[in-house]
C-alpha cells in the first residue's frame, strides 16, 4: 500500500511541475507577441476556416 501511495505522490508532483513549465511557456509566448501578431494569427485561422469550407462546398 505504501508503494502505491509513493507512486501516486510522484505522479502528482510530476504533473504539477509539467503544468508549471507549460504555464511559464504560455505566458512567455504571449508576452513576446504584439497586437499585430495576434491580429495576423486570428486572420490566418479565419482564412483557413473559410478556405476549408469553400473547398468542401465546391467538392460536392
């Protein structure tokens, strides 16, 4: 029983540190981007969505 508790404790601490590093990466990435970058990313995503929808409509 003690081994199971140790394994769970180690797993939770590993996940906790992974989430910490992930959050640090996300915040650093967002701090590096400007409003122009965000606008470009959103425009690219919207354009890709409409491109895929147009392709599917014209394929039929």
